[in-house]
C-alpha cells in the first residue's frame, strides 16, 4: 500500500483547565501509555490591558511554575492560548443583538455565558486548526 499524500499523522491533544479532573485524565493517559502529544490550556480570565490573570493568583502561579513544567518534564508539550477579547471586554460591553440587545454583559454566569464561548472555546478551536 502506498503512502497517501497530504495526510498528517494523527496528533493527540488534551484540553486542560488544570483542575483535578483534567489533570487526572492526563496523568491516567500517561500512566496507561495512551497516546498524548500535547496539552492545550485556555487562560480564560486574562486582562490584556494590564497583562494579568483574573484567576486565583496561587492557582495560576501553580499552573505556570509547577504544573506546566512538570508535564513538559514528563514529555508532554503544553500550549497556552488566550482570546483576543478578554473577560474585561465582555464585562464592560453591551450585547449586540437578541432580546438583551444594548444591555451590559456584566458579571459572567458560569456555564451560561459568552465568556466560555468567546474566551475559551474559540481560542481552543483556533488552536486545533493548525493540526488539521
């Protein structure tokens, strides 16, 4: 059978929030020799203007100074993605359409807000595109 032109090798990527569940999944994959080439972390709560994280300071420090280096020591490349728009943008901006048009987004509601779509999922999907 000949080599098919244009096909890239399959790359196995895990999305990681650096919470207990996603980290446990990554560690179990490594422990059981499951294929894992990369990890992607979307830093959602980031303030671009001030260059600071909106995450709990001890947690974000642990992610960058302990968890990412440890995973890379274990042979897993970790990539960090951030949205072009940050949570401050949405906190201050008005809704563009629909029944809430003109209202300020304000405080994000977990799991039901534009922050998840715009600041987490879009950067992750954009990241995946480089591997297709």
